[in-house]
């Protein structure tokens, strides 16, 4: 018996595979594949298009904490974060990568994610959340 790699059949199979792999998908097929990949991405992946996300409203944390985001003018927001020490107000600016605030001299970027992305086990099952910092997040109920 002749080994497959020595026969003409192997050459035809390899040639067909190379042709199939090198063919570029049509524009609609490429767009559909991109949409499918985006919709199948894990929810914990943080959104890369912050400007399309609606930050406004009240977001609930754990143990009575919350965050309220109120649009001001243009891309300016008022951000109230109520932690165990009480509510504090911050000026926020929406940029391409998220909602920027400065808390206690530290710049932070608030980004959309899911409960798992917050790093907080109490919010892990939630799907509509904002991540403020490592192990700090708030979700809509």
C-alpha cells in the first residue's frame, strides 16, 4: 500500500485545504462573523464603546452601597457614590474608554461590565453593572 503522503490524493487534499483557508469571506459574511463574535463574547468582558453605554441612573452595590450617575452638560456627569462612610459626589467626564472621575486624588475609569467583572461574589450573577475599581462595582437590579 502506498502511503497517503506519496499519493496524488494527499496533494489534492492539501491543495483544497489551503485554498479554503486562504479564501477571504465576502463583506456580508465577514460582518456577520464579527457580529457573532461580539455577541458570543463573555459578558465579563468590559465594553470598549463607553459612549454607546447608558451610565445614567442608580446602580446598587452590596451592604446598602449605591452609585447614582446624573448627566449634566455634553459629556459631563455627576457621580454620587455612597459607601459605608456615606455619599460623596464626584465630577465625571465621559471619554471613549469610560466615565472618568477622580476620587481622593486617584483617577478612576468607570466601565460597563457584568457582576463577575466587579470581582464581588454578591454581584456575580448580575448582568448590567459598572466596575469602578478592583472589587468595587454596582449593578442595576
